[in-house]
């Protein structure tokens, strides 16, 4: 319930039309599927490359933060945080490149979650050339094996949906 409310509030930010809002909503749900499938889950904060992360890789409030005592509740909180982050990224990408389809937006959003918005901007700017987008996704990410693996998988998916 909390997750749906967060998504609906974020999507009330005017984009253009209700159909476009639905497209962004569907892309965020797909991006969350990719993210949960590929990201690990931790209930308490952990060191992650350059900061403390928590849940499915969102930024922890402190190195001592734990989401909840109960793992089910912790996963709900983590998913809500992740969806908020994904929604912000999806809206940012969509406003820059409104011609992307839902599948492409989902993949670019998941890649932004892994590499940051700056890490995927060359890929976003390459739209609609799908082979160049995939190529830019592959080379514009933090040079970490887990991130590289996830971004390469997303680049392959991008070619499938384009």
C-alpha cells in the first residue's frame, strides 16, 4: 500500500498526458523487477563502494541504520525507498527523452539505479540508436564486477526491447 501511494504521488508530477504517466509507472515496476532480481538485500547499512547503502542498494541514513527488526517489514521499507529512487530516475530520463518506449525506459532507469544518472547520460543521449545506447551502457558504469554484470545484462535487454 505504501509503495503504491509513493508511486502515485511521484507520478502526479505532470509529465504530459495520463498515458505517459502510465508508461512511466509501468517502466518503474519493470525496473524494480530488474533491480530486485540482480541486487542483494540487506536489512542494515553496509559499506558499498563509496557510501553506506541499505535494502536494495539505496543510500543509508547512517552506518548504523537498520530498516526494521522483521525481515518482511524491512523488505517493504526497502522496496518503497527503491521505488522512490527509480521513479525519480525514470522521470528524469523520460523528460529528457520522451520518445523511449516503456521497456527502454525501464532498462535505462535500472541502469541509472546501478550507475547513477551521470553514468548513463551518454546512453540516454544516444536514443534512438539502440546499438549505440547498449554500447554506452556497457562502458559508462562504475568499474565494479557486480555493477558491470548488471549493466551488461541491462544492455543485452535493451537490444531485445528495441
